[in-house]
């Protein structure tokens, strides 16, 4: 019986250590995510960085719209039964 209790307490001790390690790493990750979010918010207050990010987003949207237009043209040509451009 004494060995059973000794083993049980050893297992609990190891489990607590492992859980502490998990918690410590999760806390560190949350702390770094918050720091990154703060830096992103701070960067957005800089007009030049914000304008560059907005321009990049607009260019991406334009590229996606052009791709959708090209795909629609291909579908229209296929529906008409030919490769007219």
C-alpha cells in the first residue's frame, strides 16, 4: 500500500511539473501575441506605414478582381462554344 501511495504522489508530482511547463509556455505565447498586437497597432498610427498597407491591400483586391474577370470570360467563351476572346 505504501508503494502505491508513493507511486501515486510521484505521478502527481510529475504531472504537475509537466502542466506547469505547458502553462508557462502558453503564458509566454500569449504575452508575445499581445506584444505583437501592440506593435501592429502602433505601426498603424504611422501614416506612411498605414498608407503602404492600405495600398498593398487595394492592389491585392484589384488582382483578385482581374482574376475573377478572366475566369468569367473563360466561362462565357465556353458557354458560347468557342475560344473567342
